[in-house]
C-alpha cells in the first residue's frame, strides 16, 4: 500500500495580494516562514521515504523545511496563467474584460492566453501523479506543490476527472493524506491545518 501526503506550499506575498501566480516564482511571506516552522515540527512525526516537489521556490522551500533530499518534478507546477501571470482578477478585468468574459463562459475549457486550460493542467498533473504512484507502490511519500495541483490529484481520485477541481479547499501548508491499495485511492483526511492553529490564535 502506498501512503501519500499532499502538502501545499507556505503562504506567499502573491497569495496575500491575490495575484495569479502559477508558473511565476514568488517569495514566501513572513507569516509563511512561521508556517514552515510548524510544518517542520509536524513532519518530524510523519515517516516518508521520498519527497517529490514542484521546482518553484515556494514549494522547494516548503519541502526543504522537513527534507534535505527533494525529487523535483516540473509537472507538479501550478497552472500556467500565461499572459495573466502576476495580475489580480481586478487588474485582468480592467485590462482585458473580454478575456474575463470568456473565462467565466467557457470554464474548464478556457485557455489562458499563452497558458493552459484547466483541462490541460489536469491532464499534465494526472500523468505526473500516476507516474510517481507507479514508482511507489509500497512507499510513504510526500508531494509538495500548489493548491491547484493538489485539487487536480484529489479530483482525479474522486471521479477520474477534472470536474471536481473546485470542490476542495486547500490552504497554505495544509496536509492531505491518501492511501492507495491495488490501484484504489482513498482520501484519509484533507486540508489538515491543525499544526498551524497556534499561529491564528
């Protein structure tokens, strides 16, 4: 049986400003570094054999908070928002309202200019996830990545589809646990942030 921990990176400055930052490298916020301390403490009690990570700095730093030996995978990177990278939704509405109309009209099929559609993104992450899974039938692993990436994986487990992508809340530095036995995935828990609770008191 494979045990998989899905971990979202710590809070970034772009998370705070609500910017579309998929392929863009952005810095972890001061609060994010506090989250990493708590995540590190939590992961001391969780055994993992391998840690896979998106190569972007926010994910790599999160993985390095509890492991010195990351296996980076480009296809674990967040969705590519193309020309809208680094912009907020309000800025996009102001600069290109026609594209925003297309986004809401076409939904999953909408492809960001010079970027990806959510369907493209899901297929990319799905292939990467199954490849990792095929190498770890009996291992305990962590995958450190992004909210969108984790939603893709959870949606695939639930319905072998991208259609449940927006049904999951994935907070910064949260942990979700999955077990796989003979090709069948079970979500044991999702979006656990109990280790961060003291930061919000």
